């Protein structure tokens, strides 16, 4: 990255909102940061039409035509054969070839992960990359959780490495000095859970001088209580937990809507409560926590929610920008050396 | 069970509410069903004092003194040595020895599970028992989910057996004729998830004449949408999902409370909305879904929430009563024969 001039490769065709949403998101970022530059990959005509609608974007975008698009139904194994011709694949290749500092896509997660792994390769010292996301809490800081689904099965070393990567992410994106890291488990006592989790805890307890504070296990009913800055888990459990949070939040707000429309009196109450309920919606809106990252690759790839709006896309681009500026890979490498020494001993 | 005369063994000392809560719960059931009988295990003096406060209970309880109590901190491995002297253990032994139709406890889950397994043993055809619970949905029926934490790791055969047990539970306790069963997974496509889950799906697809309709995978953001009557998973993921639901529901209602107290206007709105918000609270109150069951044992043991109120305890006793009356073990055995034939083929 040219100092202070981040260059983001954008898959303009990904997500439910397509080029209109992606370009509007980029425009929001450009309006705040005139130094940012974008390469937009996708249907040239469609993208140019959208770019024309946003004055702020004009001077800082380059459009590169991509003849093909990855759909939500495409299997990862098929998608990787189309890396060179798709908007998603071409954005990743721009990172690989040093033409961009990070890639952002709102497209098919499995395809994005498979393409990114294949094109960028896993960084030295990391056995497996992980998908890290941000969740709201009632505490001072938002929470980083990983892995959210890149690896269905993990060993203790994988989990310890995720802890290091997640802590670096928390420090850079959330701004926590010494992140409190916990392993997701089905009990908080030391003997709970699987051998893998107990071994990972052992590795983290023994490792010294890590840029994190390991604080044992956490149960999933405490996710949002602000008792951890980073929660580490395998991709299966992480995906289950993340989607259960999303589903339950929607469940409760649906119930709330039903309750509020159940009588004239409660409808009146609803009108009076609107500003309060608006606060609730803001707090639960996934657009405010948008931007999950594949950590542990030789290059930055950020995944936006498929249903993101321009505000959400701007947040995902913001995450990419911060991680690129702060050189997250270097920070992770420092801590990894610690873990590697301990695991070998 | 003497026909129509269910006899429930109650651990009167379990749970945060102790004998006062347990006895009050039993009294609620007795007020509705004069045929029910209880054996209350625990501190004789404390229990007798509570029983004296509930007229309905007098004619239908027997009190058996238990000198010892299992606490929330006791490890399962230590608890099992105290089966014969604790209120929890003695309630389970009453089931084992045929002196009661079911045991109900609000105490330490791990201890209850370990004691129950050791005393009652696993039923023929079942490799491992599972903990099954009930969750609210936006659909017509509540949902049965299992395993909620009895087995941290499971193979495909275990999961297929859980499906059969969960379906029997749904039929008897929820009243669903042909329960729609789904496996919890991190994607709904056939190739998603671990080998274990895909193999379990294969077993369930191939088994014929089961008393259930197997409908593939479900993701955890769809738990409460009414798209399944039974959701099957290993105890680790199930515990994560269940506790994430509980934690997120509390998170959202905490946010709501904050929102409602943020201004005078929203406080007024809150007052007007009280009946609506009451409905919400009823729908989310775990007391209304109380009573998780250890399925697959030679004998019925029901776990109540530790924080249950008398209404919740009455619901847990109600679950025990229904399962005993409908002879759930026989229904499970029929379907198991199907699975066993397929797995051996």
C-alpha cells in the first residue's frame, strides 16, 4: 500500500444488492476518505452507470470488466475453476498480484473462501485460515468471534492459532489493547468439553508473552455480556452460534412486532416507543457489524453480508482498510512464534 | 404405573428455589390432577413444613428423608458415589426399583445425568442416551431439540437414534402426529457439514417405516421458524445452540429495557405497551418450556431448569407424567428396530 493510500479490490457483483449497493457503499467511504482508491470488478456497463451516480467516486475508481459472476448456488469446487473470469476471483487475484491491498465481496462465502485459500495460500506458521466476525455486546467493546465456518473440524493447535489471529483483529479493528480471549465450551469448569478444547486451553495457558490475556472457557449464553473480547471455536460450533444469534434476534423482534400489533393500546405504545425501538434496531442491525475476515492468508479478503446495504458495505470496506493499514499479518506472525515454540516443546 | 395413578419421585432439594419451589410446583399439579402421587426426597423437616402450606398435597405425598444433597459444584464423578444418600440419587433409585414412574430434579445436570446412566442403564438398542428439551417457535408447535449436552461427541448411529427418540418425544409431549425431523448443520445443501452428519442423514433417508418424516438439514438461524418438529445434533452443538438462544433472548430483552428507559416519551410508550410486552415475556419465559428428558434410559428422568419457579416445576412434572403414561420406551423400541436393520445391512 502506498502510505495512506489504500487500494481496495471490490467484487461489484456480489450480494443481493449487486453493483448499485456495492458502488453506493464505496461512495460512502470515498466521501469520508478522499485518499481511498477502488478497483471495481464486474459488468463494466452496469458498474459505470452506478459510478456515474456518485460524484465522490469519480476520481478514485478504476473499473475492470469481469465476464462471469459466481452465484449463491455455485459450489466452491466449481467456483475455483472460474477464478480468472469472475468478479470475485479477479478481485482476489488483484490482492495476490499486489495490485490491491485487500479484496471485499458480498458474494457466496464458500466460493470466496475456497478461491482465497487457493490463490493466496495460508501464511507461514498458520495451519488453517479462519473466518472472523464481529458481534455486538452489552459491554464496552464489540466481540470478535472465530472461526465462523471456514473449518468444520479443528485441532488444539488450530484453535490456539485462531486465538492469536483473533486477538490481533480485536486490537486493530476494535481497538482493545490486551484482548481477553476465551474458548467457547459447554461449561466453564476446566474438565468440561472435548479433549481438543482442553488441549487448546493448555497451549494458551502455557504460551507466554502473547499479545492477549487468555481467560479460560465461556458458555454461549454469555456471548453478548462483554466478558470476552475474542471468542475462539471451531467453524462448526462458531457457525451454529453465530446463526443462532441472528435467528434468535429475529425471532424476538418478530414476537415484539406481533405483540405491538395485538391491540390498539399497544399500537399507541408502539408509536410512543418508536425512538427507543429504533435504538434497538440499530443495535441489532447486522450492517453495523459487517465485515468478516479470512485471517491467516497471504493477503486480505473481507466478506460482507450478502444482504448488506450501502452502510454495511461501507463498514466492510472500513474493516479491510484498517487491517491493511495496520499490517495485521506482521502482528500475527510475532505471536505465532510463541505458540509454535510451546507446541513443539 | 397403576393405571391413571402416576407416581413421581421428586428431588425436593434441587434447584435455586429448594424445597419451597419444588413442593409448590408439585402442589400445582396435584390441584389439577387428584390422582397424582409424589415421593419427596430430601430434608424431612424442611419438606414437611412446605407440604403443610399446600392443602392439595396432603393426601398424595410421601416424604423420604435424604441425609445428603448434591450441589451445583459437585463433579459427576464424585456425585455417583453418593447416589444412595442424596435426594437426587434416591429419587433415581426409586425409578430403578419400580417404586416410582419417573424422577424429576432441578439439580446439577451433569450429576443427574451420570447418576441416571449408572443406575438405570441405557435401554436395549440405544448406544447412548440424550438430553431432549423443548423450544418455542413461531410455528404451530413447539420444537424438540436433542442432544442438549449428554454427549459431547456422537457418531452417525447415535444421531439416527436421537432422531427416533426425539420423534417419539414430539409425538407424546407436543402431540405432533408425524414429526418433521432435521439434522442441525452449517448449511442446508447435501454436501455440507461433517462426515458424521452426512452419514446420519443417509441412515435416516434409507430407514423405512419410521414414525417420523426426515427432511434433511437445518441451519441454526431457522430454529424458531417452525420448519421442524425435532432437531437432532450432538451434545456439544446442541448445548451451544440452546445456550445461544437463551443468551440472545436475554440480550435483546436487556436492550429493550435500556431502550424503554432512555427517555420520558419511551417510558410512556412502555406503560402503554405493557400488555404486549407481557405476551413477549410469556413467550420467552423458560418456565413455559421446562422439563428436559434423558431419553434412552431404562427409566424416566426429567431435568427442570435450576432457576424454575413453581409454574416451571409443574410443567417439568407434567412432562414426566405424560411420558410415563404413554410408555415412550415402547414407542422408541419399535422405531429402533428399523434403524438397527439398516445400519447392519
